[in-house]
């Protein structure tokens, strides 16, 4: 697939997606949203993919909305704005619900909506030089489409503070509030991501997908709903091909079939 604003590569079961507008710090516009959605639609259909890595080209991860795009947005009607906002909301949902684990390789600034892309990653590893901010309030807006995922990731209290202050955070502060999982020296970013990839590949791919589904759905359920839901989920996994293979491998002290020998 050919794209103009993102790079998409699949190699050895790993899908790597790169915001590819380094000259403007990977700021996103309508084209980026469309192309990124196409990428995640493709990932959803590719059973060979086991892990997804999201990063930015050059010195930044994603600096938020493209200023030229914002100049056009400011002139749009409510209906036009709503259509583009719905597309962005759908993209965040697609990343959040991707059945494969999504690693955020945060290599620099992640500002505004760029911080939202960090929040929808399952695990985010940040370079020490990275900076973050939910800066929308500074221009009279709010981080609306990313709001549900930030609340899920860092909790309501921290979200309230960061959304209404627009605080600019260094990597350590982002780790403190729970936005990123770990912080490493800039020159260690790739090796840390590679270690995490290797670790994820040792897990059953369908088990990982179901774990993500469980985490996304159970918090909204009542006890009457989640008790039968979780019981049925584990019962089905135990009799599945992957579950049978995994348990047999464990009991017989061998590696399961999904692990490279």
C-alpha cells in the first residue's frame, strides 16, 4: 500500500507504522487520519501480524494538528467539522481496539492529539528527550476525541489536572502520571522496544487479543454480566487450539508452537 503521510512496513510478524512528515514534526491532518485508518484496517485483516509499533520519523513523535489543516478547519461548517472529528475518533478507537499489542515508540515531542496517539497504545516507551502536553485548552479547545482513552489510562484525577492546565511534561512526568510505561535514554529506545517485542512474541496471539478485549469490556459491566462473561471466556480459551497447545507445552516443558525455536 502506498501512502504519502505515513510509512507502513511489515517484516517478520512486526508491523511498523511511522508518522512520516518530519519537516513539520509529524503533525497530522485529514490525510494522515485517512491513511492511518487504512493501515489499521489492513492490520485487522492480516493474521500474520503479531505486534504493532507506532513511532514518528525524525526528531518528533507527533506534534499534534497541522497548522495549515487548522487554518482550513476554522473556516468549516459544523457539519464539516463533525465529519472530520468523527474520523479522528474512529481512528483512536481502531488503535485502542486493535487485536494485536500496539507499542508506542515515543521518540520526541507528542503534543495535543499526538499525546492522544500515545494514550491509545497498549505500552508506550519514551525517549528521555520526549515532551508531552494536552495543550488544547491553550487555544480554546479540548482533547475531546482522546478523552475516553486518557481517562482509562491515567484515571480521572490526573486527567482533570492535565486537561485543564495543559501542563507541558517531560518524559519522567509522563511516566509518573502513567501515560508512558517506561523512560529510557534516547540511544536505548530501539533496544528497549526490541526487547519488548521479543517478550510479546512469546505470548499466545489469540490470548493477547482476548486479554485486550477483556480489559476493554469488563470495566463497564455489572457483576451479573462479568461473572458469566469471564467464565465463558476462559472456558472457550481452554478448549481452543491455542489454549490446548499452550497448556500441553507447559506441562511437557517445551516451547509452544507460536514461539520460534
